[in-house]
């Protein structure tokens, strides 16, 4: 990831590695790495840590997005 701005420290992101695998986690500035935290994975497991040079794309997780936006409730 050359010349690409990194996310803010400890912010929730979705990131893609060089193999094309998308993961959800956080960026840890002190580690200069992305940490996969999906499915309850811990940040202390080295298998869940991906150095920023292995990441091809990232984006912030949009918590405001309604996952059920297509569902309408009629009262």
C-alpha cells in the first residue's frame, strides 16, 4: 500500500489483503497493521494481524448504514 493514507488508530475498517480476502477489524497504528477482529478473534493472536504492506484496500465500517433498509414496517 504505497502512498495510501492509513485509517485512524483503533477505527473499525474493512480491509482487503493481497490475496483478495476481505476482513473486518481495526487498524493499529503502533503495530502498523490491520487486525482481524471478526467472529470474536482476539488481537493477541498473530494469525489475525496483517501488516499494512499486505493490504491493498481499506474502508471505514459504516455503522450508520441500516442493514434492513429494504424492509418496511406497516403498522
